[in-house]
């Protein structure tokens, strides 16, 4: 059962084939068995999960038929969960018990899900390999010597290894899509403003967006149905009605216009991945879609602009971690300055500190125009590229990452790591929705295909992703890890 | 743009981060590499481009002026490293 | 060489919204420490700001009151610095696109002339919390009740040339925000405070000298004294061949001197950038006109009306409109007694003297407007003379009984009965034969003396008109 999608489990629960308590227990057993090796969970909530499961079973008796009722999930440890430790992968918050629920958590609770625990992540979501976590790296279930991607690496690995049915993640520059690609699952980043950021610990406010990591596009639609919507507590949450994203999943792709950005098939893309994506595109042609090459001329500047905007916002967002009101405080500070300096130096890891420094520098007197303002102008150009392109095509498809999962400890140079997100970052700068779905296997490792849509075009890309999954079974492929024979 | 040790120290002071003497060069080099990546932006002319602060073309929503929160001081102060008499304590601030 | 000083003021006014600027936490003065500090105010991870519509409206009210341009597209920025009473490590404020642009207000100088002072801008920002340094040894205590309260920072152009003008400007601002009902503006409670920039330059010079900034002054009196002593200090520095440094000297109210604070002034770099958690605040003409339509009558307009409607002197009208409470009191008295002239005399005269002597606000006056109105009515209907009224007034300060009761009880009622007054007149005529003769000889002025004598033996209660009338009749 545990390998099934949420949609399938929903049926099984409804038919009484299994109870939520039984399902939850089997995941908990599995977590006990395999989490030590994968390190995908920071916190496991055994007791409360079983209470929630029991509650869900009771509700079902009272004919509650919410599609996610009783489905076990995991939350990325970036979401505040009332009464549960919320670390954001950092020593700074290793002891922080959130006194409130993130809106996303609250909405999913209301839909009746069961929270198994909180997943590991790159510290403050800064990383593309899950190696910057204070709680140690997460391993990729397809090859435990490899990274699961990041920053939502724990969520991706847990879904891939069937340590939960589905998970939440956040995506600032590719943090849902890239780990989904590396772990062979579906990862969806909705449009900026579609899902509330209240209670989601901020990395870069104008880029951060929450989304689901799941076993299918259909599951992503089910989760997005619950997660999306206006939240008055988040000024950047958009007041647009939420569609039923499952309603259009089966629409025909006949006549769909797919754009292939030439910049995403250029130097740096590995042959394996390119081949996988080309084959996937053939599937779309079979479904009646037409494919044309498109130009995103400023795409190559997206990483540069991102590494100004994101660190600048982060440098301010992380100033609140000062050892005064919550979280880590250094031992025996001699004075106030010492408290600030040591608390922050000891509480944050290397990558976080590096980005704070870059952001501080980019905003400092004399550099603002050359860096921050310039980056915002580039951001406009990147957005305009997409606006122009979407006048010609309905969706943009390409690889999620230039290659498959790499080995732990092999990318020690920050700039090399930053270039990991070359295909995903522009989407965040423009605020667009995008999904990564499994599109093949190369040398035993999954590869991901990214589908980018128009502003608030969630329904369309979920439809496009789902149709592919109706024709192929890449999303059904499982790693050998934890397969009991 | 290359960053030297003293500049790194200045930024670190602004960000309230302590960088040890031993690490300063390494940190400066890494940041210099990142700045080189960032400086690729300078290759194009953006003179006439309007900066984009936000992906959304939306305006601020307003909140009705009403009290929605109640006092949870004791609960919140269990999270704090040091409190007394309802106050958060820090090493003495010398003005 | 002759020198002149140039002064600019940055005034912070706490807006009297119910809840904070970006959260639904109560924003009241004097609560127990940290009982008005919730998840957003404590900058807990994941919390986000939402802008209070009342704060916006109050800022726009102020802008319209000083004839300023209203920013139809204003933007919040983050100002980054570390301090324990600043929970987020940045203050949300407005840098390049404030809600209120250039405006002006008129101050009245001591010689009665008026001067227009330009306001550069006014913007909305968050207040910080409070650090308590005295309570603990080796520790400071942080109270975040105030953190996140809405402030309006009002920045003047450097057009003020001396301490008195600065105080007049401050008082005018104080009056305007209170008329608008957007702030208590109680300086002692910190709901209005100001930073003063002072520089001096040779007279005729157009460039500004190096300015110093005295921060957080919380009384009108200290503003005046601090400016005076800072100007003196700067003169002394220059006379001694030194140079004024850009710094923030401290004003010591006890010693009445400003002292240079040349200690470790760390250079600040606030790294302002647009606050990404908030979107641009956009307002349209209809919003602005709706706010405009709700504006109350402001001090300048009220003063003009008082002069027109009640024929008051410019001076009296100025005094009576200096604060909203004063104006309200005066109008209540006028309405109650139907005589603006008398009401103005009593309010600007005896009442103000009483308040000043005891250093109390008009809202705390022991003699409420309705009682003063009754007293004036009793003068008008001749129940008491103007002189006796002063005795009644004195009694009313400590005696809360009704005015008529006091007059009755103390037997202060004016005597108008011809028979009774006639007896007194007869007595005076008998006792003053010389003066009576002089009057008969045509010396009109003597009559005043005789009236005075009658008043004296009546203990002031006789109606002077009646006395006058009877004296003329009887001496004839």
C-alpha cells in the first residue's frame, strides 16, 4: 500500500481496504527502519500521527469524504507546526518549538491529513544538495552515495523511499523541482502568491513559494487544491479564486503548443538527460502537441540576478535570529556585541553566513545600484522574455537539471553549486508556476522534466504533466532502496 | 570585483557575524568568486529598464484596525534564552 | 562676524490606532511588559506584516491638513540595523516614496507675525521597543509592547532659525495632530518626540554648516533649551578655532548643556531596500477626497472663523484655537452664555491664569465649560456684577456646587431693589456733603466716586446702573 499515490490510497481508504491508522503505522514502521540511513526526517511525530489517523478514521465513519482524509504526509521543516520543533535545518532553531501553525499546515490539517513528521532540508533552504543541513545530509534512495537535491531534499527522499505518501516543500530557486528530479518524483511550484507564505520561514520573500512533492501530477493537483488560496495574513497572497486542479487533468493536449527554450538545451546539459527529454517530447507529439524552439535571451543572467536578490532579502530576513527572543544563544556572552556575533556565527552554518555576507555587501552603501537595482532590472528582462514567449506557446518544457543526482561531497565550490539551478531559477524570478516530473532513467538514476506555465496557469501544467503520466510509467519507477522482497 | 579581507570584516560587522582571522581569506575568496558570477549582469545595458521588485503586479491589501491577538506572554517566553519579570534579558546595553 | 543658526526638526508622532501597524496586537500605553507582543511583533520565524488601514488614513489626514502632496503610490522599505529592541533586525519605514510629500504649516511668532515652515515629507514607520537599563545588574531588559506601533515621522525643511520658532513649529504640529485626532501626542509618554538638527553659518551664507542631531527630546521646554545650548556650544567650538563635527550630542536637562558624544560612533549603513513582504500602497483620488471630506476644522480655519464670527481679536482667536480642547471649551461656553466676547475674556483671562498657575490642561479644568457659561449668564442677567463674578469664580474652583447655589449661599446676589439701594444712596449723600456739592456744581466726575462709595457699603452687590440712576435722581 505504502507505494501507492494519494489518489489511490484515498480510494482504498474510502473502500475500507485499509484504515488510516494501519497506513500510518506502516509508514512509521518504515521510517523507523530506513530513516537512519536516509536521514530524511528531522522529527518524527509518532504519537500525534496516530492520534490524527484515528481522528481521520472516525471522520470517515461520519461520512467525511475529503480526498486527503487520513493520508500520511511529511512537512518540510521550514513550516511552523504548532507545538512541534521547527528547525529550518539550522542550529539556530534546533530548539524552536513553533507556537503556531503555518497556513499551509493548517489547511492540510483541516483536510484531514496525518503528519508523520518534519523533513530535513538545506539550512534555511540555502542549498541544492541538502548538504548544508545542521542535521546532516540526506541520502538519495536511488543511490545512497548521492544527494537527493535541495533544498527540499528530505521531502523528496521521503516520498521516493515511501516514507510518506506526499510532502510539502518550498521553492526559492528550484528547491522543489530539482530534488523531485533527482529522486524521481513529481514536484510542483505554484505561481508566486498562489500559496500563503504565513508560517513558512522566509529565505527570500519575493521568491519563496510552497508546493507539493508527490508521486504523481494528480496528487500534486489534490494537494494544491488544499494548499492554494488567499490568505489575508500574507500581503503577497493573491486574491484569485482557486480552481479545482483535478477537474482539467484529463483535458486533451490536442493542439497544445510547447516551447523548447534553446538556452535549456545548450552547453552543460548532459547527453543522457537531453536524450530523456527528447524522448519525452515525442510522447507529447503523439498526444497531438506541437513543438517549437523558443528563445529566452536573458536566461543566462538569471543565476547572477538571483544571487543578488535572494541573498539581499535573506540578509535582512535572517537578522531576527539574534539570540534574544527564541532559538540559539551562545554561551556566556561578555557583552551585547559578543552575543550577536557569536550567536549568529555559531548558530548559522557556512553557506548561510556566506549568503548573508553577499546580501549585506550587495545592499551596502555605494553598491546598491550596481547590484540590487541592476538585479531587479534583469529580473524585469527575464520576466519579459517569458511574457513574450507565452504569446507564442502554451507551456515551456525542458530539463529540470542539467544532470542526474551527483555524489555527496563532490560539489564543494559554491559557484558550481549555484549553477545547479540554471534551468529553474528564472521561473522564480518571474513568479511563474512550474512542475518537475520524472521523464526517464539514465544510468540507474531518474531524470526530471520541467514544465513551465503562464502566471496562474497551474491547471494547465498539471494537465500537461498528468497526460504524460497517463502515457508513461516513469513516475511509477521505484529505487531498489527499501524494497522488501 | 575582488573583495579583500578588510572589506569582508566590514560587511561581517554589519551582519553581526564573526569571521576568524584564519577564515577571512578563504571567505574573501569565495565571495569574490560569487561576485564574479554576479558581475555577469553588468554585461548588458539596462539603462531604460524599470526595476522589478516583485513578481506580482498587485497592490497592498489593507487590514481593518482591530485587535485580533491576545496576550500569550508566558507561552512565548518559554522560547526565550533568558527572561525575568516579563522582560527579555540581554547583556547590558551600553549607550 | 555675525552668525545665524539653521534648525530642522524630525518629529515622530505615535498614531492612535487600536492595533499595531502590521499586526492585530493592541497598541495601548502602559501595559505590563511584553503583554502586547505577539508572534509578528516578536519577529517569530514565518510571520508576515499586513498594513493597518487606519494608519494609512491617519497619515493621509495629516498630509491633507498641511496641504501636502499625497503619495498615490507609496512603498515600504527595510532599514537594517541590530538593536535588542528591534525584533526583526530591520525597521519597516518609507524611504523614496513616502505617503506624504511636501507641505507646509504657518507658525505665529511672539511679535504676532506669521511664518510659513515647509514640511519636506512625512512617512509611516514602525516604532521600536523599549530597553530598560536600570533594572538589572549586567543585563538590560527588553519590553516589546511598543515595537511595531505606527509612527508618522514628519520632517521639516531647515527653515527654522531659532529655538522659539522651533517650539512654535512643534506646538503647531502638536495642535494639528490633536485636531485631526490621529495621536495623543503626549510628549511625556513618548507619543510625540523629536530629533533636532542644528547648524550655524555666517549670516548671508547659503550653504549649510555641519549639523549635529540631538535625538529623542520629549518636552517643548527641553527642545527650546537644547537648541539654545547647542547653538552656544557650536559658537564656542568655532570661536575656539575648532570645527563642528557631524555627531549626535546629548542634552543634559539637569545641567542645561549639550555635550559632545565623540565616543565610538560606529558608522551606520542601513542598507535600505524595498520591503518584499509588502506590496506598493496605491490610493486613488476618490480615497483622497473621501478622507478630505472627513477633515475637521483645523486651527487656522477656526481662528479665522472666530475672528469673523465672534469679532475676536487676532490674538484672542489665536489663544483660543491653539489647542482643539481650548477651542471646544470656548465654543461650549459661548453657546451656553450666548456672548462670545465675554466668553473670550473669561477663558483667556481668569480661566487661563488659573490653569497656568496650577499647570493643568483645560480638559482637567476644575471649572467645566457649562459652569463658566452659567456664571457669564448671571453677569448678563445682572444677577451678579462682573466684579462679584470673580469672587464666585474663585469659589467655584474648590466648590463643585451649582453656580446659582454658590451665589445664593454666599449672598452674592446683586441688589437691584430701588428701595434697598435708595437707603444706601441716602446714607452716602449724607456722609459726603462736599462731593455732593461739587457734583451739583457740574463736576460730573465726582459721581463715580459716589457710586464707588455706595458699592463699597453694599459690599459690591448693588447694581451699579441702579446706583447711578438713583444718585442722579436724589442729588438733583
